């Protein structure tokens, strides 16, 4: 099984600041066939189901604000949220879909 | 608008069986793979398994393969999860998802509590 190690567990920032959330996979998620990284990011607001933010490591889902940026390749990936807004209060999860599907443990984003 | 609506959850005793349903709308259900994902009270997310668009193939997380069965009825645009011999560790919110290799749409989830 591919293990996804996500960090930090939680973080608290003020509105307008930037945050980075990291996911490291136990093996490469880069497909040699199409050069795509099989990594997605989700946002789960309190009391809601998860919402897709980013797929193939860096492609933003339609309707997602451009302050959400996915980057990385191989085994190391980052979700960057620039100019954090109060509405970004949520848990964030990475998901690898290279071999079966496994999630990171989640990051709780709090707004000061 | 894509909608996925789960039902069938509740309180169930250890060792019992339970069948969850998910009714899909807003897209051509028979064109898509579908998956079930669960989230424990501690917020751990776990993929359970998926089913091919025509129902001819299923794939499961190795740890759950023998107790859970996924099926679908394309005529009813409905996805199912049959759970057998449930355990306390199966207590979770169960989500139906549209599977495009990752999950682009999720239902609102249904809670299953396993307790005597």
C-alpha cells in the first residue's frame, strides 16, 4: 500500500496570510505513461462532505479560487493557499490514486 | 447539477448486515465508475472500493474485501454497499462518490454506528 504522510496536523493563520500543507508518498505517484502525478487535494468544511480542489497535483477544479495552488511531483506535494480567507476554515486532505487509493491524515486549518 | 444522496445508515449490532444505497442524478450514471469512501469519527478517510460503469468489475481495499460488496443498478441510477459481519471499527460516515480516478463529486454522507 502507498502511505501518504501529511503535515502539519493543524495550523492557525490570520486572514491574508499564506499557508502550505504537505503530503509525502511512500512511492512515486508519477505515471511514466502520461507524466501525470496521481495526487488530488480536498477541502472539507465543518459539517460538509469533501470538495475537490486540485487533481493531477496541480490542476485546479472548475470554480476553485486561484489562491489554491497545487505543486510537486514524484513523492512530494504541496497545497498552497495564498491570501487565506475566513471561509477557508476547513480540514484538507491529499489523496493518491496511483495504486488503489489512500488519503493523507488531514490538516486542520484554523483562522486566528 | 450532480447530486448523490445516500441512505440506509443507522445503529446496527456487531455481526449484523446492512445495505447502503446512493441515488445519483444530474449526470449519466451508467457512464461513470463509482466508489464508496468512509470517514471515521476520528476523521480518518478510507477508500472502500469501486465499481465499473457497467457493473462488470469491482475492486476493493484489501482490508475490506471479504466483508463489503459494491453493486449498482443503472436503470435506477443507484449504487449499493452491502456490509456484512459489521464491527465496531466500521462505525463511520459513508460517502458515495463519482470516481474519475479521483473523486470529483461526493454525497452528503450517511452515518453507520456499530454498537450493542
